[in-house]
């Protein structure tokens, strides 16, 4: 199956700092989705990327799909305490998600 | 808006007992997925159903079985429970196909003692 690694696994930032988390695959991906899971919560869909080199923005979040469709990134600008949680990338495949290892984000006020 | 409903939210069972988890998808969603998430782990896909037929299978133990009913709700049956089965079990639903976003329920926390 597809193996997707995310780096870093943990990120602790001060409120207001920027950060980027990366999602790397050994194989070419068709699509990739990003989910956020707050502590004690369930995964919540953020975005889906389909096209090579695609960039999508949601307020302070910028998602990018690599040109070769083997990697993706999430950049958060001016982090807030509400950004705390684990961010998972998940390549889509027939009828299932294969979650990446996740990046756990902590934000200190 | 209606969300995915899971019941029960918490379940405590002893080793070798059985458990049944229920999932009610968002109205008009015809695909249901089950995931298992251990402490500090990412969700692992177990099984999925589309139009009441099993559509994909992941790392689901043979002790577990699942089905989707005519009203699209799904049940995950777990027998001969082991300590290692203690986890958070999520159900998710979507429209047809693996390329649509999945909406997750709040999860059932199963504790096996």
C-alpha cells in the first residue's frame, strides 16, 4: 500500500509564528486530502488537491501539491492557539484513506 | 447540518467478550468507512461499504465483521475482544467513491479490560 510520511512529527511554535508541514510519498499520488484532528476530536476534512502543482488557500492555510504529485505541503501563517491539533495528509484511493503519520502542532500563547 | 452519528460513544468490555458499534451516516451518503485509532496513532482503515456491499478491506482482524444495512447504517461487530482492541473507532461517510471528502463521526472509545 501507499506509505506516506509527514515531517515534522511534532511542531511547537509560539503564537504568531509560521510553520510548514510536509507530506512525502514514494509513489505518484492521484489526489491528496488534508484533515485536521483536534485533541480528543475526530478528523475533519480541510482540502483536496488534484492537479500537479496545485495551490489552494484557506485563510491562513496554504496547501500545495508537488509537480510530480509525490509530495504535498501545508503552510500555516501567523499561527493561533486554535490551530492546535494533528494535521494528516491522506492520499485518496478506492474507497479508503491512507493517513500519513501526521504532524502534531502545539501553539503556545 | 446532520453529521455522522456513532453509538455508543464509550464502551467498556472484558477480554473475550463481544461488542457491536453502530454508525449512522449523513443522509444521502451511500458509503461508510470504519477506522481504528490507537493512542498517539494515525487512523487505520478497517473496512468500507458502498451501497450495502463491502467495497474495500484493510487491516481488519478476522474476529471483526461489519455490514451495511438497507438504510445505509453500518455495524461493526467485534468478537473475542483482546486488550489490544482498545482504541477509538471512527466511522466516516461520503458520497460514492474514494475521491470525495469523508465526514467522520465523533468515534466510539472502546476499552477492553
